[in-house]
C-alpha cells in the first residue's frame, strides 16, 4: 500500500448541521496512490478556532480519526496523525492536544508510540457519564 495524506476541501454536504466542520476545520484524507481508494480521514482544527474542543491557541487538535476496516493495521492511522502533526508545525503551532474515548486502546497505543502523553488534568465530560481522555504533545 502506498498512501498519502493531504488536506482536502470537500464539497459541503447538504445538511446544514455538518457544514460548520467544512468551514471551521480541515479534513486530512488518506487515499491509496494506486487506485485512489479512500483509506481514512481525520479532522484537524487549530486551537482557538470554533472546532477545537481542548487545544489552546498554540496547539493543533485532531478530531474524528477514522480508518476504513479494510485499511486497518496498514499504518493509515499513523499516516493521518503524522499529517496532523506536520500541519500543526506548518501553522507555527508548538504542540497538539486532543480527546479520545477510553475504549479506543489501539489508538492510544499509536498516540503513545508517536510521543503523545496522557494529560488527565484536561480530561472532560462531553455529556453526563461520558468522559473523554486527553493526550498532548509539545514539539
């Protein structure tokens, strides 16, 4: 598999409830270079923008990392996280912060392997009873 992750400006969906993501964040997409097959994507938001939940103004944030079932275990998630890290650096940001569910243990291993550390002081409840764990990295 050869894949690249690149920012894309997708056509906003018809649903007005989804439009803000396309206006306030970037979608980084991984596609197979051979056949163009979509392998995964992640939403990237700079801190201080409306789509960033926890990132400060000096941090980038990833949201909704998704890899297709057929592409799992092939390094696509790592490619996308590294693309978000590179985008943070391109914007002159000094780190990253983001939230994740406690059940996403494979993703946690990936984040830790890439140098991210748990930041439990930033954990938060998205709604009653649903606590999100947070990770951070300073460049």
